[in-house]
C-alpha cells in the first residue's frame, strides 16, 4: 500500500532526525512529507539537505506559522494528488511512537480511519501531570457529548486515513486551524459513515523542543466544537434556529428604533407608531431570514412575504392569548410571563416558517 507520512514542523530540528531514523528502521517503504512553517531553527534547511540524497522525502515550505489544521489540509491534498492510499498523521516531537505504525496500517484495508487512541484498553499517556490528563480526557468527552461521535480519543493526532475516506470529505470546508482540527476531521469521517478503529497507543511526552499547547489553543477548541456541531448534519437545524433568533433580535432593535423615532421626533401616536414599526421590522426580518437563515433563492417574494406576515400575526395573537392566560388567569408576574411567551412564540415562528413559508420544494 502506497503510504505517505505527513509531519508538520515548527522548530523541530532537534527531534525530527530521530523520528525519521526510527521510521526508516521499520522497513515499511514509506514516503515522508514535511510541512514546515518557516521554522527559525532551520528545520526546512535540514530537510532540504536530506533531499539531496533521498527521493522519499518531500518538503512543503510555508511563509509563516499558519496552524496545524491548514498544514494537514495542504498535506492531505498533496497526498491525494499523488495517489497515496494510506495517509499518516504524525507529530515530529517523538510523542507518537513509530512502533505502532505497522500494526495500525495492517487495519487500514478493513477500516477507513485508524485512530491511535490513548483512551481504549491498552492505551495511555506517560509523564503527564494530572491536569494534562484531565484536560485531554475532559476535552474528548466534551466533544463526544456535543458531536455525538463514539470515538474515545477525538483529540489525538496519531491517525491513519484511507484515501477513499479523505476524498469524501470536503477539505475546503474544514473550519478548524488548531488542535480542534483533529476533532473536526474525525467528526467528518463519522458523518461519512467511515469504519473507524481505535488502536491502543501509549502517548509519550515530547522528548525535544517546546510544547505548542496554550490557553488560546484550548479555548479555541472549546468554541470550535460548537461551530463544528452547527455546521454538521446533526446540528444544522439548531444552527438555523440560532440564526432565526439572532434575526429576531435585529427585528426587535429595528422595531424599537422606529417607535422611538416616530414618537419622540415625529410626535406620532404611540399605537400608530407601533403599527408602522411592526410592518418595517417584519419586512427587514423577512428578508434576512429568506437569504441568511433559510438560504432561500426562490423569487416568490410576494407569496412568501404574505405567508411570513401571516405567521408573524399568528405569533402576535399567541402573544396576547398566552399573556392573558399567564397573567390574568394564572397570576404569573408579567415579566416572567413575557419571557416564557417569547420563547414559545419564537419556536412557533421558526417551525411554521421553516416548514411552510420557506419550505423546500
């Protein structure tokens, strides 16, 4: 099986030679693609010297430190363009032990993705303090719960891909740049119904250089998981609802601004001002929902606007009916009642508009 090992580097001149030496000792006939982000320590120059004597080492140089995710995307595209069947992700810092590689590769014909997993039986970590273990396990659990992916080590970076799985993933739509890239790629494979195997590995703390983990990377991974969720098949309905709520907030601000202007500046009657502001706000919100929330490209503006207006009037009617029920009948404080009603009416407006006004034919 034609195999490429992709190794992103930034200041890895100290550890990279030992990694290549160990991989050469496996006699696997691998090719190597080093993707260097303009390392100040001369990592790229070292690789260029190797290339003078070896035809199995390739180098892609980038002008700046652009992130782990974009490095792998570039590497995956290069691998697919050069017809590699097995594509390996591996860190340059010796934390991914090459001794597992041949056994992991042996699983590839049957599985589309083999994950070097720290959190299955036989796996683990070495020389990690308690907080790193907690952070790593907690991060994987956090992502698993949000994304609904049954992979115990979502954050691990020692992975082997079959090219057929990568071909099914739109690499240009990958959102992540940092370590959340590992989570997103596994999630995309899961969405493509790829067969995924977790192979137990013991992760060894890097033996050279400096760890690139930081608070910024951790925080990015936390909020990126939600972006991945809302862009996924599972999360798209929720993402659409959030857009709908955001658009409703814009409509509220438009409504309020027009009322204040008409009452305070134009000196219009309050109720007449409310009618004017309602019509303008509904129109603005209709257009935003059409082209952003529901991404509707049909030209049936008048018909859709009429439907949207009717739904909005229906929401207004629900508002009055429920206000009467909660405040006058049940004795709930009007502020609490208004909050509850707003949530109920928001769901009403969203689902009726989704399945009626902007229904996909």
